[in-house]
């Protein structure tokens, strides 16, 4: 009996060994090969990137569906069918991302994640109105515009240009937020790859992903750096990227899977419009000069920047600040306000320490309001940034002339300053 049990147990162990050994060999061999694989780390990163990209896009789509459901509920409550017409649902292409599209997907920003709206931008009301009419409405209400006229489609490209610090990037962010479109914030480094031809494939992925996510705004800040003038001595890879970009850009006019026109817009911003290739400028029919603010615009910027700041009504004069800030950009004004806002707090802390009271228990009510004199006397203040009188007059007159909207309706001086943009002077003649 004991011998029979031993034989039975031995047979069981033999079967387990026969089954287990191949499994053990497979696991060990796989681990060894993975450690020897030079691309193992890259493959692991690719898998993580794919999961992150998929999660990000699903989150964006969920936000879109939730927003649309809220609009439908509002329309039902108000019995107003026009609310449903604001954003027409799109039959999207299947969201099967390639490896290159996954790389671009990491640059996608949900409109709900952008904290800036047009209400946060001061002094650019004319440009904002034109952006609404030429981009937001055609992107969000294509059925209304397409049925009225084939000419009323969203432009394939929009360019914001002008001196630094005047609000070009803020306009782009607010445009994405207000339109509700997927926003691809394309960085130049994303398109730069060491392997020959990979940059071209990434450019193609930008447009293929934009089609899958439409309505989409592709934003390229400092667009002159990646799509600048083509020259004979230029590196071959750089020229190929520009050619690839323009080829796919022309393809934006093709229809979507449901037969409608594509709802994709390329938005660029630059300080050096004269360095952008002419073929790129042709593909951006809407060009908006974002210049230094005039007096009315500076007052609007001061109002917005200081709207939640405690002011001393007796010793604060907006008109004085507006007058002496001529020639300053919106960014300069904001930094001057930030520096001035620290003066009352700095004074109170200094006095509290000098009197031995300490700084514990300080509240905002104990600090005096902001005064006009707080903008003077420190590095970076309005007084330090103030231009000479002749420059102030020139900036003031130039701002008045350039605050009227896009290049198509802008002044001759604006075009001359940045060059003959897309043959405008020739057309005028």
C-alpha cells in the first residue's frame, strides 16, 4: 500500500515537472531577452505614453459630452432650440492613435483646463470681436455658416503678430477656451527628432490627430522659428518639415467622414512676421496686429489688473498712470502693478517689525490701499519703464492707428513696419 502511494505521488510530481519546466524556462528566457533588448526602455515609455494619451483624450471627450448634455438640459428647461445649435455634434474618425499621434496627443489641452477668457483681456475688444466672427462661430456653428454661403467657413490659418508682451498668447488661450475646441499647444521641441524623417511623420500626426479631435485649434507660438523663410543654405531636414507642413495644411479643405468640411484652424503667434515664409503667410489669410496699447486700452488693462486690488480713492489716479504708461505693453503694465501692489504690504510689515508688534495676525484690512505714488521709485516701476517724450507721442499715435483690427483693414504704416504682408500693398495698388 505504501509502495503504491509512493508510485502515485511520484507520477504526480513527474507530471508537474513536465508542465512546469517549460513555463519556467519561458519566463526566465523572456526576462533575459527583455534585459538584453536595447529598446526595452523605449518600449516601456511608449506604452506609458499610449496610456497617458488615451486617458487625456478620453477625459477631454468626457468634458465635451458633459458640456453638451448641460446645454441640452438647458434647452429643454428653457424650451429654446437655439441652444442646441451652438455646437453641432461631429462624427469623429476612429480614435486609434499611432505612435506619432500619441506623442502629439500629449500636447492636447482641454478647453476647460484653460483659466483665461476674453473677459480677462483688456483693450483688444476689436480683435476679440473679429476672432469670434471669423473663427469661433464658424467652428462651433458650421451648419449655420455653410448653409448660408460656402465663403463663410473658418479660415485655415490665423496669425497674431506684434511686439512682445501685448497679449498674443493670452488671445490664443482665450480663443481656445471660448470656442470649446480641442487645443493642441504645439511646441517646437515636439517636432524635433534625431531620426531622419521622424519630424515629417510627427507633422503628419499633428493634422491626422486634429482631424480626429475636431473642432481643433493648433497653436504654434513663435511660429517664425519653425516655419521661417526657406533659404538655399538651409538644412535639408528643416526644409522637408516645412514642405510637409504646407502639404498637409492645404489638405485641410478636404471633407470629414460625414461629408462636412473640416473644422481645424492653425493659429500662430510671432514677434517677427517678416521672418515667416511667404507660402505660410498665404495660408494664414487672417492676420491681426496686436500692437502696444493706446490710452483707452491702457485704462482697460489697468482696470482689469487692479479689479481685485484695494485702492486708496483719495490718492489713486488712473488718468496719471494711463498718461505716463504710454509706450508700455500689457505685460509691462501688469508687472508694474504687481510691483506697486507689494509696496503697502512691505510698508506695513516694516512698521510692524519696527514697533515690535510682529507680523502675526496681519489681515488685508490693516494694510492701506494702493496709491499712485506706489508705482514710482522702484526697479521695474512705471517711472523706470517710462519712455522719452518723443517716443511716447510716437507710441500713442501708432497705437491709435493700429487698434482697428486685422491687417486687411489696418493702416498702411502697420504693413510698412512689418513688411508687405502677403502682397497687401500690391493688391491695394
